[in-house]
């Protein structure tokens, strides 16, 4: 999904989000480590993939449903790559959903994100998509009171928007966008594309065989 698509199709004005991006603190993640990086995979994996995503983006949801399970099984769970998730919310609903997913805690973040993406179409059709996502958050242990506090927390919001600022610095223009090394790959990549990108890098990072 591109920024122009988001402006045409989603409910909240992106212009307001752009204003928020301009005032986001750049020190939140450092000041509050619990609100910082969200990732899957070993910290010492030889290759890191940075995935910029927006939780209201249909292409991101399709990636999570269809490609992520195989990518995780073949590359993440085997210790070959680490995937760092970066929020790049294209509208205010995506911003609020991203905040809720962060507030469930680092150990449950991926499961909560997966659940929101699985239910994304029906949540967006609902009268209050944010309240719908908050109900899903309760399945991950986030109480109604916790959800209200999370959505009102400027520190959590800054941590999300700092991810978006990083995306802007990396010239991210659409979601999903995957950054591997110094290259950005926009669009919903399938397994064959990941194989072409990752396998040569993994071969280069492997130590030579000894005899």
C-alpha cells in the first residue's frame, strides 16, 4: 500500500499523522527500552531484515498470513535471519493499533500483531476499529484499563512514530518495505524473492569449510 493509496482509502487523514511525525521525540526508544525494538529471531543471526509495516495495510496482512509462516520456519527459527519490525503507520487507526500491540509486551508482540492482521478486514469494517483491536488486545492480556492508558500514552506513541521517522530516513514510501543490508525492497515479497535476496548473503556470511 502506498501513501497515496492510504490517503484515498483509509479513514483518518495522513496529513495529521505527518504533523505528528514532525514532532516525535527521537530519544524515546533509548529512554524506555521496553518500548524499543520488536523482533523475531536470534540476536546474533548473520542477516537482519528490517520490515516496515502499517497494520491497516492489506498487503502487510497478506504477507503475514501467507509468506511469514514459511519465512519464519525456514529462516528465522533456524537462526539464519533476524526480522526487526518497524511501524510505518499510514493512518491514525494504524498508529493506534501499533500502540496497542506494543503495550501487550515484547514477549507477546508478535502474537498480537499476527492476530490483528488476521482480523484486519473485519476490524476495518467495524464502527470503531480501535475499540475492536483493543478487544483483541485483551486476549493477549491487556485489560480495558491498560488499553485506555496505552492509547493515551505519548511515550508509546513516540516510540511508534520514531520507527516511522527511521522509515522516512530510509526513503520508505509504501508498506510493506523490507530493508536488507543497504537495499530496500518495497512490496509484498514472496518466498522466491526472499530466497534470491537472502541465500547469497547467507552464503557470504558462512565461514569456509575446514578440512
